[in-house]
């Protein structure tokens, strides 16, 4: 214990003198003091001096430093791999029991000397042991990241890591394990690292969309082990029928890899479930990895976009490149002079700078068929187009052109765009447009405004308009191909440009929201994702309301039905359905409003992404490397008793003592305050006893 003062020690002398003076002045003329015994008189002086001195010394802020020693026992962290691959081996049924026995024996042998913690790892770390082994991912590095973060500067004596060593998420665990220095890792291995006879469907690659009456490709990766010069058969099954089959001959050697390609017919509309199946061989170690499913949505038609112009132009090529990235769009280019009035299946017409009166009459035909139109207008565009759109230029501007750049209208809200667009617009070259300012037509929604250098104009450059039930988009300038080229020169990609025009075209081809029920249901998720469905109900005024009751029914491929109900969420509805098993599900959402039932239907695919199922060989090399680099040990889980015995021989795993400093002021000690009170009470009692008041 050490004592420290907030002020100079000189004040101790001052307080001592002051306490003596106060004591002397208190009793120097005290009546009756001469009649009391000398011992009592001396005691009164001492009690008064002691109480005054004690109280005054508190004013000095006397600091008392004490030191205590704390002993922290070593922490032993048991980490168990909870991924599904732990059950892929012949001894898998014994693994849960072996892990439980390991933990029980550790607690029995070292429970009094070790602080034992248990965690399990799959996709994430859980603060408890799990014996289900049902997680689809192994993120082994996250276990060591968790230990490094949560036990930093703690006395971690050792880590017992129970795993087969296989991981399919994150990096190799040896990197994060290297951060936990001076902590031995004892790896308890599960499974067999010797490759047994097995054939595996590794991967299936397919386009999620196909179109009716077309063929779509499917590529399948197959690995085979210990089947030299043997044959196998791979089948593709739909609705319990084999629709395609191929014979495979494996090469010589213990290991072979094949890439098999199929062309399958798209002959049924809707979501289709296909099963890739390798015919089982009787001597395989497991059949689980011989099967994989994939899903394809077959559409009965595409959105057809027609680009029509007076002459070829680089803008047309730029737009074709954008449209080619969308499998759901079929693009056709045509000159006005070659038009044959075949537009029944057209969903959008892009008119590039129509110049002639005959061009305008063709456009009127598109309008009569209620086909949305996206205009790209240059200074040579026919004046009838401007009049039809309600655009008025000053007379002095006729026949003149101007070069303008673009700036984003921050108030545009019809759809969202990448935040990088505004930055890209600063670099995009100018478009060539009609000279002069004009006002946007009434009801127009402006996405881009014109800009000349740093001067922002209120004249629109790209806007949308709905007129007499017909939808338009208008780009007031030629030369958008330079935007795409500029972006590629700066970023080696066209992401911002493509998104701008993809969403522009989508906005024009997809009708706006209408009254009634709208349900946002995902088309495809994986089995690890929780299904969340949002809904909105619009009244006659297109206002979102929450008074109707919304219900949801989901049925699986065996026609087993699950009923749920939407709950109100903000201005709409939300249904949280949790995780679903892999497969195809049909859904029906119903809303009851004004004694009428409105219905929306659809389908969803829940994909099986179980990478763990294909693992039939343990990766013990990772476990051995973890043990070597940390000065730990490698053991088979079945030999856990050897690990428990060796753990006791690790003399470096010991308790650590810490000296902790505690600083308290004298006034914080209760006993000192009681001592001052005792002095005052003692003096009062003696004065009372001898009548000195």
C-alpha cells in the first residue's frame, strides 16, 4: 500500500499546527476542566486533536494505492465443425458420441484447472456446441477470427479443433490461426483422407432462362476416383423421366475429370426442375454426391424491341450492345424505308432521328397500336415530332444546332440509378441537339437536364411522358455512343451506361403500377436464405393502403400447402417465411377488399447449394499444418484419450497472475469515516460524563 498527496507535503505540517491550535483553543478556558482527572483531560485533548486532524487531512486528497494479485486459469476453447461434410464418412454415426465423450473427459480431467469454452462453426460461429452437423457451408477461418477478436490478450492456453478439414467459404484457416500466437492448436481429425472409389457431380452450369421451342445448353463437371478405364452413365431427368443420357468412359489413372455438355429442349413453359444423376456403382463410398438439381425458367416469349432509323448510326450499335446483355429482350434494327407494318409483337420502338414526313406517318402507326416509343432526337429531326411531343423552340433557333452535356435531376424518382452516374455525366462528351431552350411538356418526368460547361440549364435532355395513354421517352440529342466509349476508356467497362439505358427501356416496356394488389416475390433463392415477401395494395386513387387482409398460400412439388398471412409493414405488407427446403414452390397471394378477392400467383425456386454433400475425402493436411505451425498436436477424434493425456504434459499451459493497481482516496474508505466518527463520539461521551457542556 502506498500513500500519495494531491498537494505538497508542506500542507501536512500546516494541518498539524492547525489541529493543535484548534484543540488548544477548544479547551484552554473550558469551565470545569480542572476538576476532571488528568488522564481524562489528556484523553479529551487527544480525541479532539485526532478528529480535527483526520477531518482536515481529507482536504489534502490523500490517495491510497493498493496492489492485488489476480490469477487467471488457462482457457481451453473447443471448436467443433458443424458442417454437413462431417457426416460423409463411414464412421459418421460415431462422431457425435466421440465429441461428447471428448468434452466430458476434458471437463473431468481439467475442469478445475482450465476454463473450458465450447463453440461450433459452420457459416458463422455459435457460442454453443451443436451436434446436428447440418450446415451447408464450412467457414473454418471464421472460427479463428472469432477467437482472435473475443479472446485477445486473454490467457488462451489451447484450442481443440474438431473437423474434417474441408472448407468451402473463406480462406484457408491457417492464415487467421497464425494471428493467435503462442497458443497451441490440437486438431482432432474426422473422416478418412485416403480417396476411396467415388464419382461426383461437381458442378452444373446453365442459363436460368430459356425460351419456348429453343434449345438451351447445360454443362456438367464430373470427377471420378479409382475408376480407371471404367464406364458410367449420366442421365438428366425431368418429371421422373430420363430426357437425355450419355455414356462416359473414364481415363487411366486414379483420378479423372470430365466436362459433359447437353443441349436440352425448352418445350414446357414455366419453372422446370431437372436432375443430373450419375448411375450408382455398387462399390462407391457414397451415393449422395451422384445427384444434383438445377432449375430453368422457360418463357413463352421475349420482349421485342425495334430500333428504326433513316440511316445507320453509331448510337444504334451502342443500344444494340446494351440490349444484347438481356436474355429477355429480342432486338431488331430496321430502316424507315424498309418498314412493312409488322409490329404486332413489338413491345418498344426506338426511333432514331426521324427526318422525313413518311417517317412521321410510320410513327403514327406505332402510336395507333399503343406501342411505347423512345425518341432519339437530333437537330435534323422532322419538326412534326417536336409538335407532337409539345416541344416549342424559339423561331430564331430553327435550323441551328448546339452541343450539350448532361446533369442528373435529383428530383427524379420513377426508378433508381447507380450513384456513380452523376460522376460519369461530368466526363461524358456532349450530345448534338436542337439549338434553343424549351420547357418540358406538362406531366413530364425529367431524368437528365442539359448542361453547358458548369452552367446547369432547366432544359431537359432525357425525359419521360405519358400522353393520351401513350408512353414516350425522349433523348434530346445524338451521340450517346460517345458516352459508352468514354466510360470504357475511363473504367474498362460499360456498367453505368448500360444500367442507364437498360432501366430506361425497362421503364417504357413495363406498365406502371395499377390499382389493386402488388406482390414482390423473389423468383429464385437458395436454401440458406430466409424468404421475405413484400406486398402493396393500391386503391382507386393509386394510394397504398393497409386495410385489406392479405393471405399467402405456398405449395411444394408434392402439393403440400403452407398457409401464412401478411403483417402490416410501413405503408405495405410483409410476410417472413424463414428458410425453405430446396425445390419448386407455387404461391398464391389473396387480398379481400370491398367484398372482392384479388389474387396474384407465381412460382419460386429454392436452390440446393449443398457443397458439403460432395465431399467424400477429409482434408487432414490443413489440420496437420494448423497443429505444426502452432506447436500443438494432430490426433484422430477416435483417439481423443491420447490428446487428453498429452494436454496434461504441456507445461507451458499454465495459469497467469496479474497485478492490479487500485487507486482510492482516503474519503472512499468507510473505516476511516467510522474512525473519525468514533473520535468525535468518544469526546462527546467523556464531556457528557464529566459535565463539561
